[in-house]
C-alpha cells in the first residue's frame, strides 16, 4: 500500500515536471566545463523552498542524475571534463571523437550512465532498509558516537591533508553553536546581532562557501583553457559523426557486460561511503577495467571499455550516496548536505525514523530516482548532442554574473532579509581564502549540519545517564568510538605518508 501511495504521488504532473526540469538543468550545467554538479544543485536549492518536499527533492535528484551523465558531453566532444567525475571519460572518449567515432562514444556513455544508474538504484533499494532498521536501535549514545565517527570520515575530504579536513569539520561544528541554546534559551556568540539569534542558516553558508570560489575558478580556468576550448570548437563534427550507431553501441555493451556490472557495483559501493564520490568511483572503476583488459584493448587511445567503466560508475554513485544520507541522516558529500537541507527546510528529520514516519516520501524518492534516469536518457538522445556541444562552448564570463545574482536572490528569499546576502558574501570571501590555502570546504558544511545533531544527542545522553562510561559500555556506541579512533589514526597515517612521498619526489626532482 505504501508503494502504491508513493507511485501515485510521484506520477503527477508537478513531480514529473520538477524531475524533468532538474534533470535538464543537471545535464546542461555539467556540459559546461567548470560548472560542477554541486553548483547546479546549489542554484536549484532556493527554488525548492516553495515546493512540497517530494517535488523539491525530486528536482534535486534530477539535477544530481543529469549532472553525472552530462559531464561526458564536454569530455568526449571537447576533451575537457565537464565535471570532476567525468575525467576518465576523456581518456578514451575524446580520442574516439577525434577518430570520427563521436556518436559511438556518446552512445556508450549515455547508455552506460543509464544502466549504471539503475544498478545504483537497486543497491539503494536493497541496502537502505536494513541500514535504517539497524539505525532504529540507536539511542542518543549511539547517534553521538556515529556523528563523531562521521566527522573523521568527512575529514578525509581534505585530500592529502587529514588535519585540514578535521579543522574544517570542527569549524563547521563551531558555527552550529551560534544562536539560541535549545535547552536553556541562552544566547551564544550572537555578538548582539538579532539576526543570529536563530543560528546561522545553512543556505548562505553553503552557497557562499562553494559558489564564489567555484565562480572565480571558472573564470580563471576559462583564461587558461581558452586556447584548448577554442581549438576544440574548431573541430568540425558532422551530423553523421554525432549520430549514435545504436546497433554497434548495444553490441559493445553486451561484449563488456562484466565491465559494466563491475563498474556499476563499484560506483554504488563508493557512493555509499561518506566522504567519497563520483571522482573516486570514476578512477577506481577505470583502473579495475584497465587491469582486467583483454588482449588488444589499449586504454587511453580510444577504447570503448574505458568510456563504459567511467560513465557507468559515476551514475551509480547517485543511488549509493543516498544510503547513508536517508538511512542514518549522515551526508557523505556537500551535495547530500543540500539534500538534507531541503528535508530540514520542510521540518523533516532524516535518519532511521524517516522510514517509519514517512515511508511514502522515501519510496517516492526511489521512484523519482528511477524516473530521472529515464528522463536523462530521453533528453540526451532526443535533444541532439550538437545542442549540448554549443552549450559546452558558452563562455564562463557570461554565466558567472547571472549565477551570482541568482545565488544572492536565493539567499535573500530564505528569510526576506538582506543580512543573509551579506552572510553569503562573507562566507564567499572566507571560502575563497580557504580554497586558496587548500582547505577543503565540504567538511565545514557537513560539520555545520551535524553539529546540532551532535550537541542534542550528547545532552540527551548525559541527561538520561550522567556517567560518561555509558558511551563505552553500550556495544554499538563503543564500536563506533573504536572505529573513530581507528579511522583518525588511519587517515593521519595516510596523510603523513602522502607528505613524505611528496617530499621524496621533490628531493628527487631537485637532484635531477
């Protein structure tokens, strides 16, 4: 009955329309080099405030799905990855296009994205319920320990610097304590500003930290890659070259079914890990496909198996990444943090209780995820890749002012106050400075979201039992605390190992 109710709510003109528009926006945004999926999600986020929860989330899911697939357009046709998750697509897709096989490469990428995305949805459907049932056993002790463990995982978003990622997470936690204390009603760190009494809103922080550095980076990248883009634009691709040879594409997919299945499962698995994402899945699946290459397959020179591995894995991430986000309320990436932001905007608490309290919404999101993949397939096959090629060549200096104004309008619409716009600009400056200093930005946003959850459950746990040892005597809580220590030690070890390797490489370079 719940499934039938979810399907009836999804197959409405409003939900289908939001999913379609979101998917279209995601494909267009990802086709423009430098304009990432995160930027597209942030741009659509403010428009979801006035929508019901299912419609708003369906629009963002559409952006997410379309974005993972749309990045291949610029990668194959221009040789410039539209998104970081489509980097490996360039290795073989662009040589195929240069050899007159652009339509073949695009067809392989589109259908691999579609099949990989559906496999990721199946992983979501089969794994999310057991994880949510396990989460229902959690008390405040277990949830606090889980959040603590998650903070060490998101610290890995710092790349080579675990400590920078950890500092970013704790900076986000410190932002979450600003405002009125929920328990005692005490004002904390408001500095006499009444606008901060309700705490720092997620939207200005999110858009400011990511939008302004991304927009500045897009303009800078356009100056450095202008010659490449201009040269790519001069490549004459005829309608015949862009035409997809369906029979040959399906034959290649059948011949590479093991590669397709392996890469899709890897993408779904990596997507379910907090702190990972499409880029990691992209490189991992491409590497595994290369290791399993048959005689005669030469990756990096126009091998269809490379395009299949890359595109099937990154779309499978979409389903996998929703598993910890919906089941445990732990966002594994900045995009998933936006998803949680939409739920919180509509007073919906993510986590295990979501399946018990609003099962129709959860099943509706599953259906929207499947529908978004069909929309993605229809848009890319029906719109004509020559259109997307023109979109990919749009100069960033035309897009940046429009996007900046829309971001400011979205921040103002949140509470109808100019203070949020100033907050957006302030965090934009902070984000740009941190980005230049190689500090990761995603842990800050995720720390801000998890901060309230961390504090609330710590207080509930200590109110129920003031003995701190209870965190260690409860088995699940103790297990998460042990994992926290192990995760921190492992990440710190990897960070130090990476630094030593970098120093050794630099010393060898100086000796040479």
